[in-house]
């Protein structure tokens, strides 16, 4: 007779133990029972010994985890393993290891894989938040926003949310930005990924300082992740980090001519992280695929909302690129392509608080991903759509992240009255309409401290901007094909649950007289401008989905008319 029992060790890791067939002909019932207990005890000790070894290693580094943790996958729900120097979140699909109390990501595994982060890097250089900041006129400082205390916000079988907190103190010196930091990590049951967000705060009376850049960085295994995708057209096999080291630096250090790459087909190409920049409005999902694995794994950065990014929908920023490992970024603050106008500049008498994220780090795999990486890319896009339609999320537990019922909405119809085109106003078809902190027309392009909420109008110019964080905003707009920027006559105050319907939203573009001639279309891109061939000594990567020579420049620059 077979008997099967469930054995729980410390109430944490469930393991099925089959007691097997015991030949009752040769043993009495009591003797069988004693043998069963002995087998259970022996197997329990076999499980317990490596677990105790895991608990007692101090400090616990990635290698110890590789040897001990991989087999302990929870059968159902989300589990949290807390240790003196490390915290592990695990839902049976993804496991995430963080330093305690710093909150650095040191180890990520998907469906029993090895660590997907670059293990040749130190534990402080695999996955982290950071800001680049400076005192006015001073040198730049890098702060990885390390926590000084750790707290469990919620822990049950459906959700774990943990927090890594640091409170600024004048005694810490110049190495720490004058910010209070609350970094949050969330893992849900049956979710093939995890969420990250942070709340940054500066108090009135703290020193004046600037923030040049704020981001999340992941550095994936360079020997595993070789295929990068960040749009339907821009997907490719990437060079190795060592190829950049052996190449020739061009006009600036980020641009490197590949002279002796590991993959000979890339010889003569230029690798430059800025080639993979993207407008905020289009920067919703990007990542890497371990193309050479028997079952390739995809790792994706999904940003479900742009409300917390700086510079508005047309601000361009970095995505993924080759660095120290396969780099995958989520940029929130940067001066890229704009300079100091987009730096956050705080005066000593200024209070400020803002929630960045959540973003979702998503994992997938497919047995045919080696020959067809588009299967993983298309799945990641579908997941991105699911995340964007779920915004704002209802599960983050910080009181500073406002749910849908705590927000408001604005709607209306934008009309364009250009007397040279038509006597009567026309619909502002496909216009971009947005709410941003009060300012002059176009001020949203250099706004960096507050939230922005943008939507694209329908062919009749109708727009609905929902899930707006309460506050006072200016209403801005621009219309593809129409010169100039619109600003509504009066500012708009959003309250929780408000639903404001605007009237007389009429844009009168600037015009001094009839149009004599024009070059291009006033659509905030340079898509109509021809790209000449480069020097014969430099090779431009040929994407599988060809980028048109009248179109690809829009990936890198835009013009404002």
C-alpha cells in the first residue's frame, strides 16, 4: 500500500515525500509505522541541513544562494525568507534576492534558472536604483539610495511588499543626496515578474542641490543575453562588452567602432547606447533575450505609465544597451538631449515629494525562441498592454501612491482655428493633450519636478485624461501638422473623484500671413529628412525590419517648429 504525505519544514518549503511501498508481509503494522517515521525523519534532516547551512552563512553571498536556494520553490503563493544580510522573495516562478538593509538586487532566477544578473560584478553592481546629484556649482555624486532599515509592509500568500528606507541626516556628508528614500519591491502570486517603485522626499530647510539623473539599472549576464529588442523595428544581436574594449572610441566615449568583435558580422559597426534611445511616449517595453539557451529567457522592463517621467511625452531617453553586462534601464530623470534645463534644481526652502513607478520587470521563455525571438517580444508587448490597462495599480501599499478612486479626470474637445486653412475651427485630430504643472506654453518640455498626464485625441479632437493625481495643472496641447503650442486660458484644479468637462478648447496657431512654402511636417519629428550614407569606413547595422532612410532619424532627434 502506498502512502503519500505532505511534509512541511518550518512551515516554509513544502516538499512531497513518497513513503513508498513497504512490504507488510514481513513486518507488522507497528513495525511499518516505525519505519515510516524513520524515513520521514531522515528525509526531513536531509532537507533541513542545507537549509540551516543557508541560514548560518554570514555574510550570505550569491554563491551560497546558488548552492542552497535553487531547489526551494514554494508550491503555492508568495514566500519571504528573511536573513540578517539578505531577503529573498519567491513565488515559484521568479525568485528575487536583495541585500538587507541596502535593498540592492543581487540574484534573479526564473523557473529554476541560474542567476540572470552578471555574477562577475560585485553585489552592488547588478541591480539598483541610483541618482546623480550635485550641490550648485559642485561636482557630480552618485548615490545608489541604499536603505538603512528594512520593513515588511505586507506578507501573505497573494502578495509581499517590502520596503528599504533611509532618512537623510546632515551627518552623513556629501556622499548621500539630501533625500528621504522609501524603496519598495512587490511580488504577487502567479506573476512572472516583480514590481519596483520608490518615494523620494526632501524637506524644507535642507541644502540646495540638483538631480541630474535618476534611474533603475539591471546588468544581466553578458555571456547569456545577446539579443536586444526595444521596438518592432529595432531588434538585433548585440556586441559583447569586450568588443567595446577592443574597439576604437570615436568622437565621444559612448560611440565605439567595433574593430575586432566576437561576432565577425559586426565588424565595422558603431556601437553607441544613444542609438537605442526612445521617446517617453513610446518607451513602454524593452529588454533582452538569452538567444543561445536551449529555452531562451526574455527579461523585460515594462513602464505602464509616463506620469512620473520628466520632460513630457517627447523627451528621449535611454533603454537597453551594452555596458558592463547587458544593461537594462528604466530612466525617470535625465538631462539627455536637453541639458541642464531638465535637471531638478532645489532651493533650501523647497519641499518636494514624488513617487517614481511602479515599473514591472517581466520574464518569459519559449522553446522556439532561439529561431523566433519575436515570440518573446510579442508576448512582452502583450504583457505591457495588460500592465498599462491596469494603471494605476490597486496593490501598492504606500499611501503616497494614489489609487484610481483617489484621482480625477478631465475631458473635452480640442479645435484648431487657423484662418488661412478654414474660416471655421476644425477638429484637432490626433492632438496630444496633457496636464502638467502650471507654466507658459511649452513649459512641459522642461518640467521635471511634478507629474504629467498625456493622451492622444481621437480624429474629432475629443480627449479624456483620466487617473490624474490631485493638484493644479495647466492644460497643454500640440497638433501634428500644425505649428505652435496650445495652453488653456486658465489652470485646472483636480480633486479626488473630480470629472471636469472643458468647453471652448480652441487653439489658434501663430500665423503672420499666408504660407508660402514649407519643409517637412510640424509633427515634432524629423521623419521627412533624408539620411545620407555614412563614411565607407563605418557600417550601419541592418535591421531585419528595415528602417526607412526617411524615417530612422526620428529615432534619434526631433525638431520643434
